[in-house]
C-alpha cells in the first residue's frame, strides 16, 4: 500500500529546491518568511509552502517543477483549487 506522496523524497527535494530560490509569493507578490521552519511553519500564515499553478485536483502534477510555485501558507490556503491567483472577495460588504 502506497503512502502519502507528499512525504516522499522526490516531493521533499522539490520543496527544498523551490525554497532555495527565495522567491516572493506568486499569489500576492510579497516576501515569504523563509526563516520560519520546523513545526511552527505549519501554523504560521507567512511561512513558505509549495503551491501548484495547476491545482492537483484539476490535473496538475505533484512533482513537476514547472508547476511548482512559492507561496505563503495563508495565500495558498485561501486560493484553494482555483486556477486564478486573484484574491477572492468577500461575499458582502462589512
């Protein structure tokens, strides 16, 4: 039985290579806090996360470097599986 492919060496290598580029968030354009690592990175909204330009649920490849993008954890989460990087708007005025 196969495990989670995101726990494998190829995915970790892709994440490390993308992190080493030190690029800004491809969604919002602001700097990413690359110094946040370890367990706290999973909770910090400005930490690095690997995003996929074409979401996996829409046929994107998990391990294709051409599909890999650097993003803030919050931006990646907010984008979800949409194909656009436009920030979603509130459903009503507050």
